[in-house]
C-alpha cells in the first residue's frame, strides 16, 4: 500500500501502478531529459526520442489515472523531448486539457556558443486532467519593476491608456526568470541537476493548496517534496536511485 508523506526507492512505473485512481492533486516531475549523458548520480539515456516516448507512454497513462479530476500535471524537460512529449501528452490528456508551456529562463554567464546559441531555458508542460481545475493566479504574480511603479505614480500614458497597477502584482506570464543553482549555492546537496527551491515554490504555491497530495516520481534530490512539506502539502516521492532517496529523506527529516 502506498502511503502519503513517504518516499519509495523503485521503478516509478511499478510504484504508480500501486496508487489508487483519482487520488493525487498535483504531479510535478523533473523528468529524464534524454541528454545521453551519464551523470554522477544517474544515467540519462533513453535512446532515440522515439524510444524515449515508448518508455514514457505507460508512465503518462498511469499519471493520468492517478490524478484527481481536478488534478494538474507539470513535466519539466528541455528541447530534446519537449516536442515529442507535447504530442504524446496531447494524445493522453487531450489537446483541450493543455494549459501552458512554461519557460524557465535561468539566465547565467556559463556555457559556450561557438556553433549555436547557448541554451538557457527549460520547458515545463502544464496539463489538467479535466476542465475542473483551478490555478492560484495571485500566488504566481510578481512585483512590478520600479520603472512601471513610477509610470503609474506619474499617471503616464502607455499604449494609449493610463498605467494602472494591480495591488497584488503584475499579471503572470508563461516565462519565469529564476536563477539556476551555481556550484557554490547554499542549497546544494551534492546531487546533479538539482533545481532551485524558488522555482519549485512557485509551482507548488500556484498549482496546489494546503493539504493537497503532491507526487514527484523522479524526485532526485527531493526539492519538490521538501517544498511540499514546508508549505503544508502532503507528498509521495519516488526515485530508482538509492542515493536520491537517502538525500531526500535526510532533507525531509530536517523539517519540523
């Protein structure tokens, strides 16, 4: 029996088959990008894009089955698989249940651009299971820039109308500029491809509510589970790598 507020070291397909229908509020997964690289902590090679989709298909079907009717799913990847997975998710979740493709722009000075432009973003595909979903828009708002605040204060005219501001912040967009973690970041826990808490906090606040069940079936260093616990959500975590589960459990144990 799969219990909430727990982590599991096993193949995620095996785990998902043990989860009840319509039981999870939010799935967030920083999936295998299929870079072909062998990282220190895991092997990121699923073969060709077509082979990768064959590997993902049964997992996507299980994700849809386990989501509540009001549930949402966010899968994070990059250019290698996003177009293939978009088509597959359209087929499984339905074209009309696509909500957004969020671009995480992680501006940083690292990288080279000798033969092509430097890659500085990830893609996060957001789908719902049905139209019976909600998003906490106000949690996704950001503060206005100082120049915009000044325009509003001075009642400047922009695009033929007076600049007015929403008290809760500017309208959220599908491009999120959030710094990635450099090698010296205090958040670092010694796991490759660790994602920043700032990114995950925005996802959890924007797409879930207190006491919701959040599942991460590629939990890695456990950031999504840590954020879920800190923000009063329940969680289910899974990774096939024992080191990932060890790091995740250590992080979770430090939260009161």
